[in-house]
């Protein structure tokens, strides 16, 4: 709130009645108490606390879900502990691999290699994985493989737009599919190039969501558009368990490969990500930073001071006119603001001269109207009215004092003429 002291004149104005200046009581402190400080900051502190707690809870929930997805050790709804236990009961040994080196080292003859998220692998990793799969002469099962990984791991097959997971019928002669019957599939759909031998099952909108590509000898590659049949929450529905056990239990050894962001084999230089610092930052950190920035912006808008219209407030202290004038003069001198001081003096003089010369108050600061009236009133004055009332700023303090004296003399001359 801006305020003005009643009775305090501008420099050059008429003095007002003097009034004693009261002094503050001895021992009065203007420092803020701890209670008042807390009252001012508690709102912002509460907002920051809520944002931090919400971010921690969200990060914990997201990290828990991401860790348990398709993990054969996880009992979460999207984990795969149930199918892993069923495979072990049927004599299938299971090896969990989180790096490419572990997966390729464990892939031998008589092995089923399950790749949980092939699209996360780099081109170098995909090439290494394909070489290892071909050398093992076993089965490779790809879950949700899309365009980034199909060219390397399943040449001749392309991915169509994905669909929602739904209950689908086999509509093919693949023994594992006909024995399992209807299952929960969907996700990626596939198109097999003409001339390529393949078993295409569980069509969705005319395109299969399960494709088996025979390879040399006993090897083959199985594409599953969605990993839904391996989730704990869906394993006991439809024929999901039957299809999962047949596809993953056809060999005595199963390598369950969960690609990891911490795999050193992913550090090979890529054409698209070389030198890209943001690509190395997990997406959760980027989203967290965006949320904090948004929260800070909202807090700034909430706490921002909104300025209202100017009002006049009667202050409890009345100052002598001479003290106010001297105080403002000292401020001008300290700031070396001779131009501002001269402007205030000239403005006040023009305002007082205009009514004396018959010039309307609104035209008091127009040289084209004020100066002719002044020349008509004082035709024989020796001072230059234009330079005196509208001239440049004084060069030094003595020139400023001289200007004030000349303005006072000009006013007296007009008043007595």
C-alpha cells in the first residue's frame, strides 16, 4: 500500500503548520517474532511438503511396478512368479538374466530364450542376441516386439498398429495354440512378407498377434504381441497357462532375459544418441523436475503481491515542512539527482505561475502557451523564461541553488507586477 503524509509539501511548496515529531517508546523492537515468521511461511512450506511427499509416493509406486513387471520372482499382478513356478514343477530349469552377457552365456542347445522387451535393446545388442540365438538352435520368444527389433530378430515380419488385449481364438493349426484354445492376446499385430513360412495365430482385425517362424534345424522364433498371458493376474484365465507352458516349456532350459538400463553392453555408441545428455537421464527425473517447476510457478502466483489503487493514508506522525524539504533535498543530493530536483522545482513554479498569468492549469507545462503569457506580463524581464522554466538540468550543485533563487525571484516579480 502506498501512502502520503497529509500536510507534507513538495519542495518549493507552501509550508504547513508545524507539529512536534513524536518519538518511539524506548525499548520497542521492530524485529519479527518466531510466531509471525512461521505464520508467513507456513503456507509455502505446506505446499513444498505436499509436493515432496507426493513425488516420493509416486516414485515409489512407479519403481515398484516397473521392477515387478514380467519378473519371474515377482508376485505382483504384472509379475510372472506363477508361470515360473509351474515351469519348475515340470522340470524346466530357469535362469534369470538382466544383462546381454548373462543371456548369451546361458543360451545353449536345448534352450528357450525369452526376451521380455526387445525394443529396449540397441542395434548392437540386437545383432549380438540374434547371433547367439542362431548358434543355440533353440527357441526364441519375443514379447511385444515392434519395429525397432523386428528387422534384426525376425526379418520379413513387420509390425502393425497395436490393439488392446482381448480374448482371441487361435484360428490356426499350430498345435500349441489349438490345445490352448482362446487366450488373452493383442498388443502388437504382425504382417508376414509373402514367401516366408510362418504359423499365424490369434488374429485381431485380420492380423495375427502370435507368429511362429521356423528356423534351421530345431530352432524357431515366436512373436507374442502382448505379454499378458504371462502375468500373474491373467495366468488362470482362458487358455493362458496352457499356451505359456507350451511355448516356454518345450526345452529343458529357459533363459528369462529382462533387459536392464544398467547393462554395460548398451554403452556402445549409437548414431542417434551420441552426446545426447538427456538420453542418459531416466524419464522419472525429467517428469519430477517438470512437476517441481510447475509447483514453484503456482506457489509464486499464489504468494505474489497484487498491487491495488493508490490511496492516501493519514499517518500518526506529522513532520515540519522544513524537515520534509531538507530530508528530500538530502536524498536528492545523496543520489546526485540534480536533474530530478530541478524538474521538481520547475514543475512547482509553472504550476503556481499559470493561474497568475491566466493560463489554464492543464496547459501550465506547455511552453507554447505559458511563455507567451509570461512575456506579455513581464515584457522587460532580463531573465530568459524558456531556459529558466524549461531548460536543461544544472551542471553542479551551485547551479541548482542559483536556479532555485531565480525561480523564486521570477515568482515574486509576477506576483508584484
